[in-house]
C-alpha cells in the first residue's frame, strides 16, 4: 500500500498499526522529509518522487492527505491507474461529487474518506 506524499511518516505509522502485515511504500517530494520518514519507518520502502508521476497501479490501497483542490486530480489518477476493487483513502478531504464507500472519524477529530475503484469507473472530473 502506498502513502502518496508520506511526509514525516505519521500516516504510515498509523496505517501500520492498523495493518501490521501490510507492505508499505511511501513517496515524498521533499528530500529531508523522505529521509526522516525512512528513518522513522524502516519497515517501509520510502522513495523520493512525485506522486502525480508515479504509477499507482500496483497498489490495492493508496492513502493520501493532500489538499482539497488536489482531490479531483487524485480521483482521476486513481481511476486511471488503479485496478477495480482497490481503494483510494483520503484523510480529511473528500472527492467532490463522488460518493464514498465509507467515512470514518479519527480519534483526532478528522474524517477518513474511503473510495472503492469500480470497473469502468467514470472519473467525473
Ligand atoms: C499533509 S502532508 C501528509 C503526510 C502523511 N501522508 C500523513 O498523512 O501524515 C502532505 C505531504 O505531501 C507531500 N507532497 C505534496 N505534493 C507532492 C507531490 N507532488 N509528490 C510527492 N509528495 C508530495 C508534501 O511534501 C507533504 O509532505
């Protein structure tokens, strides 16, 4: 599973707590953040790169915590790259105009939005 824009690794740490047997990858544009994340998450493969240039197709789940205005682009990319049945999971920001499969509150008071990629999913954007 991929944390697209993994920052310092807080998302990866939380996800691993939930799914300890998962295989975790992180992608981060900032060199210092990538380095720090790799130190904090030695069990993850953390690489420097652009989430929009990466291929999300190998992942059954892509998690991201980006910006509200990034969500239409993230949805289009998920529908293009990812296989039917896989999941796009967003902390805090929903995909405008797309019905989430689930929304869950976090202990910190944020919302996690879960979207499942369907066959021939229209991107809507
Ligand atoms: C709000 S932080 C989220 C960190 C982590 N995913 C979490 O949930 O704790 C967003 C991160 O995305 C990174 N980012 C933004 N645009 C990116 C891009 N195009 N490619 C790679 N990383 C990017 C930023 O540098 C930042 O570290």
